[in-house]
């Protein structure tokens, strides 16, 4: 009801944030938060790169004896995404309760310790257990990064910022591919090369503990929690630094948008205001990772299945991986010009089309070219979808809501690896990509039909209940 809406301190903070230019200080904040996503991406993209090394150590096999066998690579993928599902579904509420900054930090430490322990496991069950535990921390971190960035940047720059954040976050993809290419055939100090690839990523995450010292808490979250004086101090400090870099003055804030002042709770995402968004994003997330990780996690294995030698497979994967950080950087030029929902749809269509084309290639040049384009589509889907879902819910429940809808992408991927392994065994690489294309069609239909527009709207405008637009 209109009478329940008011101009809240959080809405006033939003108005002050939305008028800020993207100066050096704002980009430094984006960089600091992006470093958290950097190590998350490293951990997730380990799978395909270290798979040949684990095959050589006879820890896992490319396919499974039975559909849900735990000695195949699919179980390693499932362990990660089971952890990601638990983290995103049940623990992201911590970011709404305890703050973005604290949860950002502690979830990374969780991941770092668990991944380091995983590097010294010698059985499939041991590796899978610690991969699962690490996945819980990564799941919380991924949602917190999206929430944090959406609340710290002005509305006109969200698309560009998410594109650049994803570009930074995707740098580990070629890094981990290069390390795997160089280290997988070796055993420094008696440890298999794939274990060193894991160790390097886990130790590096400790750096982020020190990064947090320069990061402010989200002033939007502070104001929403009733910590208005603290929110004002944080906001004033940001404004002072931005003003100094922008020549000493800032434009006047636009009038704040009215919003619901109540404390948020998970049940709110199922009320008539947000129900359609919750269902739409849950369906889209459930199916989109079939395409994203169906390619990303299986590139080396799919190349081997197409007759490419193991050493060439890692080399090709390394070349293809460069598209992950480069394409978001390029697309930052149009990220705020094309409506977000249509970027999600176009990228999914690209994944389907180029995936099917990739399936029928057997020689180096077309494999690399089509694989690179397919990777560009993956990167486009990633930054546009992460941005989009973080915009659709109000500050009071943003991390909780995004965690819920995003968890379905983690849930589906638990089983996707087993299905892809079985499909690869029975129908070959073309069968895998036809399965992926069908999943992408579901995403396009759900987002195109039920997704609201978000470009250049404030977070409060996007979250405003239906029927209360004025």
C-alpha cells in the first residue's frame, strides 16, 4: 500500500551515491571487491584445468561406471556445486545480517583453508569432501561480491562496473589454465603438478584479508540497519574523496525514491511484489549454468573426446581462456546501453549456437576460434546475469534473495556433471551441446517473458512494488 512507503535513510544514501562520478576512488573500491571474486573464479575454474592431472594420478576418471559414480570427474564437479548450493541457499543471509564487508572477508578465509587441505588429499572421497567444504565459502562470497558492488556504484554505471569487475574476476581463467599447462606434467618436490595449482590459489586468497582494511561497509546496508550515523560517516568519507578527485564539487542528489522501511525477511521474495522475479530468476539460474559450466568445466575433456592430444588440449584451453577477461573489458563500452535482460538472452543464444558449432570441429584453428567465441558468450552471460539479479531486490533482502535464486544454479550443476558425463559416453560431444542448447532456450524464454527492465534505474526504483510506481 502507498501509505506504507516513505523516504528512508537508505533511499537518501542511494540518492547521494547515484550522483557520484566514477572517479579513481570509486574504481579502487570496485577493484578491492573484485579481488574477492578473483579467487572465487580461480577455485571454480580449477576443475577443467586440473582434471587431466587427477586422471593421471588415478584419483578420478573422465566418465563414470554408473550415473552417480563417485570415482569420475563428475563427482568432483558435483562436490563443488553441492557446497555452492549450501552456501548460497542457507548462508548468504549472513551478509544481510552481519554486513557485506565482514562476510566478504570470512568466507574467503573459509575457502582458503578448505582448498589448501584439499590439495593434500589422495582419495576421491577426500578430495570431494574438502571441495564441498570450500564450495560453501565460495557460494557465500560470490553473492556477497555482487551485492556489495551493486550497492556501492551509481545507477548509470552499474553495467560498466559489473563488466569490468567480471573482467578482473576472470583473469584467473587463463592464469589457472597456464599453471595447469605448465605444472600438470610435473611433480615439484614430489607433489603432482595439479596439487601445486590448487595450493597457489588457496595461499593467494590470504591477501584479501589485508585488502579488507581499505574497504568501507556498504552505506546502503548500514542505513537499512538503522545505523544512520555510521552510514552518513561512510558516505561522507566517500563523497569527500570523490569530490577532491572531481574538482571539489559534486552535483546535487536527485530526490530520494520512496521505499518500504520494514526489515526484510526471506518470505518477502514470495509475496506478490517479488514472486514473479523470484520464479523467473530461479528457473533461469537452474538452466543457465548447464551452458556455462557445461562448457567451462569440460573443455579439456571434450577436446580429448574429439581426438585432441592431452598436451594440445591444455594448450588450446589456455588460448581459449583469454576470452574470459578480455570480452567483459571490451563489452564495458556497451554494458549500460543495451537493456540488461536482453544481454542475458543474447548471450544464451550465442552459447547455444556456437556450442553446437564447436561440437563438430576436430582441427586446431576452428576449435580455437569457435571455442573463443563460445567463451565470450559465457563471459557475457556471467557479468550481465550477475548484475541483473543483484538489481531486482531491495537492499533489506538483497543478499538473501540473490542467494536463494542463485542457489538453484548451484543445485542444477550438482547433477549436470553426471548427465554430461553420461551423455558424452553415449552420444559423444554433439549430444552434450544439444543438451546445452535446450537449456539455454529455457533461460531465454523465462527472462524475455518475465524479466523487468533495469538499465539506468536506481535500486529503489527497480525494487518498488508493482502498482506503487508513483
